[in-house]
């Protein structure tokens, strides 16, 4: 992989990506599909028949199901073969996360174990630490947890007060403090715990074994959803942590936490796909059985609208998820080729590079799933409100995703703030491009001449990008360092950025898939893109107007309004017929089929 051909984090905004440069789900190879099928089979045999038992937190059940997943190798997809894993690509890891994402509470335990519970050690641990802990995590002999959040230190993670003090003999760190909302906390054998050594300003990270003296667990939290997921507060009272269990370097814990959160955010984008696809299938199953006014409700236009929108939000999320996943794989290979860069730091560097894209996937994906499950309840009507129907678990379990891995409010700020900072540090030529766009606003032409399907869609997407770029320039000039406090403005820009990234990802997938998918499917893909681009134009226009009037630049306001009007002009679409075609295919198949 040549460095010059790999897109940088945030560079999607400035560079016209070609279809052959992205990975699409149609390209999964035989081995990847076999792993996906193993995940599907595992859910069918071990998870779905036991959902109520899992939600009741039957003693030992979740732990035993994780062990069975470990026996099949499903816990070690991302772990190097040297440590009893499969050593698969990040794309493959995302595929397994997607499929397991359909598993309700089990999906949370699985994701926490294979992601934040194992990967800090996989990517930052030394050989001895990996040999001792990672091998057991990969096989399911041990379960893992990640202990970062504290009371009073949620989104502001580094404000935590857990302390570690070196013992007089220099052999242990004495750990004191508490952590809360710890997934897998009730049964995890090994924990990655973040604490400040002495009076350090930033965290260090430690590998802690549950069996050590001084660790006390609070009772299980009673939660709105994901009831089967073990969630506990953990107290550390003079816990003796051997000095060799310091993970990474002193003071490196906050960086470890941030990079693992980047990874977790992208992984969450994969998790929600599995949940969304299952919810859509269950929605259409019901619509194909329920009769009202003498006909199946699947025949009603209002229901078709809902099914089509569920599909569009899920499909577009998927396009973006696998695009960034492959970009991460490419970046890992480039980093590994650099002298002195070990595997773990190569991976973590790649996650850090795509911090903005990670936040996009977290926010867009979690909100897409919330829409899907909300409409699932609505399609099922009164029955959807019954605890006996699958909508009950799906609806309640979905809600946590907008809070997990940093709230969506925090992640929205991260999207725009990260790209702005990359521009300010000259990692990407953001402000050079912005100045060109603003200088050309007076000469913008409002005419549009169709040149072909993908040429037109690419033209619209590039115009959407111009809106985001010019707004970032004007916002930085107006507010300077105070911009971070103008969260409403940053949110508006972030919403534009998210829609741009997803729209372009969807367009590129469809263009590339034309060579492998039948015309019938490509036409339905195009229906989804047509609807998404048409509606995105209105959303971007709205967010841009909010930002422009909030920035209130007397010299530029009129120019920005004119530019926004022209840049968000797109060809009209018969959205009713497009949605009906999408829904009719799903109704015919009686499942999500894209």
C-alpha cells in the first residue's frame, strides 16, 4: 500500500475519492463470509434461544456463552496468531462485530470483551503481558473489562481521581479509587484500569486481575436496556498491582484510552448494523402477517415508507463503515512498514488517524439504529409495545448506543473539531481550499447540466463538501480559540460533515458494485442513493443556515447564503416511487436483503 494513495483522516472533505479506492461489502472473500456465517450460526444456537435467560442475568450464563464463542475462535479474530488469535484484518473484525451486533445484550458483552477488554493489551502490551493475559482472552478462558469511567468523570474522562502510588519496595503500585458503568464487571477476570500515578496530570494504564485482594464489586446496575449485560461499580482498596503490569509507558494511559475509544466508536458503527438488519427483518415479518382493513399492512404506503427509510439508513451506514475500516487496514500496513513501529502502535496510530471518521460512524450509526427500532415499534403498533414482542428488547437495547463510547454530543464536537485542528496543523490543506471557495462565491453559477448518473451525484457531493469547508473557515475566523465553546455552530458543521461522508461512501459503493451486482439490485441501490442525496441536500441547507446566522459575519453572510443555496441545489427525485421499490423488494424477500 503506497502512502500517497491512502486517504488521510479528514481528507475525504478535500479529495475526490475514486470508487476503486474503497472497500465494499460485495468484496468479502470466502474466509470472511465463513467467519460471518459462524457468527450467525452461533447466535441462532447459543444466543437467540436464551435471550430471556440472558436478560434475567442467570448466574454464569453470559460467561459460559462467551467461553463457547472463544472455543470457536470468535473472541480472537483481531488478536495475533502468536497469542492464539486469528490475526485477521480490521475489515474482518468489523464483519464479525456486525454479525454479533444482532445479539442484543450478548452483543454488548462480546463487543466489550473482544474490543476494549482485550485490545489495549493486544496493542500496548509487551510480549510477557500478551503471553500471560491475551492468550487467555483470545480463547475465552478469561473475560476482559475496561475500567475508565468514574463518578463525576464521564465525558471528561481524564478528570478521574483513581490513584496509583509506588510501594516502598518498588515492586507494586498501590491502587485506590472506583470505576463505574463497567461492562462485564461482574465476571471479568482481567481489567484494564486507568489511574494517575502520584500527582501525574494524565492517566497511566494497568492490567489488574479480579482475584487480587482489595477489589470490591457493587451489585449489578438495574438498567433501562441491555439488561443481560453485567454492569457494575468496582472499588479498588489498596490493591497491589505488580510494576510489570503497567500497560505501555507511564502517562500513556490517556492516549491509550483515546485510541481505544476511536476503535470502539468505529466498532459500534458495525455493531448497530447487525441490530438494524435484524430489526428490519422482524419489522417486515410482522407487516407481512398483520392485516388491517382487509389487507396486509405491508401493502400500505405509510408502512412502505417506514421500511424503506429503515433500509436506507442501514445501507448508507454500512457503506461508510466498511469504507473507513479498509482505510484503517491500509494505514496499519503503512505504519507497520515504518522503522521501529511495532504492530500495536501501528494499529493504534491508524485509529488515531481516523478519529473524525470514527466519531461519524458512532453518531450516525447509533442514530440510524434508533430510527430503525423506533419505527419497528410503530410498524407493530400496539403489539410493538408489548414486552412479549422482539421490539421491546430492540428498542430498549438501542438507546445506550448514543451514550456508549462517548456521548453523541461529545462525538459531534469531535467530528468538526478534529478536522479543523488537522487543518490548522497542516495535516490537510483545509483552509487553503476554504479560501478558494469563499473567493469564488461571487462567480458561482446557479445552472446545472446533467452529465451522467455518477457524474451528477459526484457533483452534488462535492458541492456539499464546499458548504462544510467554507463554514469551518468562517467559524474559525470569527471565534478563533473560543470556537470550542460555540457548540451549536460546531454541531451544525458536524451534521453536514457526517452527511457528506455517508453520501459519498454510498455513491462510491454503488459505483463499484455495478460490476458484481445484477442490474435489479443496482437500481434499488440507486433508489436509496437518490433519496438520500435529495434529502441530505435539504438537511445540509438547514444546518448551514443555522451556522451562518449564528456566526453572523456581516461582510460574508449574504455571500454564504447565496453559496449555500447553490451548493445544496440537486435534481428532483420521485421519493415516493423510489421508496416503494425499495420496500417492495424487502417485503417480497420478507427480510432485509441488501
